[in-house]
């Protein structure tokens, strides 16, 4: 009988600790629960970087998306993302669903501003003395 009480008590304590950790510090469970959300249910959210702010241990990006404004906080790969992303760029993030606050989302694609990358080359000019 004591064995069953200990087993059930341990199960309840483990369940309660998982619920508390997921509420207080979900980033601790993310490496273990990442595979539970199928890739088909992930949504690609594309937005324009309105503001970028670099702090000591994190990078903050404010994105304007069709669903609304999104604040993405990055605490991993800060230097790389800071060099890669600038204000005005279009960024595509892979999320489980739209949320106004996301932490360490997967960056799927970064596109520079269209008018900076697709500049038309000047038309070839003919010298004035040249015959056609």
C-alpha cells in the first residue's frame, strides 16, 4: 500500500512541477517539447522590422505583420541576428501561431528592402556623333 501511495504521490509531484515550470520558465521546457508541435501546424509570419534594439543579453525586434504588431525577443545568436537584420527588412518567422510576444522564434527568411536591392541599371547611352 505504501508503495502505491509513493508512486501516485511522485506522479502528482512530477506533474505539478512540470505545470509550474511551463508557466514560470517555458524556455526550460522548449528543447524537450519542440518536437511535440508538428511542422504542419507551424505558421510562417512575415513582417517588416519597424524597430531593432540591442541590449547586453538580448535583441528586440518590433515587426509589423498583417495580423498586428509583434515583439520578438532573441537571447540566442544575438550577434549573428544583429548583423543580419536591419530596420526596414522583411523577416519571416516560424511560429506555432500568432502571438504579440515571442521568444527565440526560428528565423526562416530575411529580405532586404525592395528598393535597395532591385535598382534598375542606367540605360545605355549612345554618343552624340554615333550613327544609328
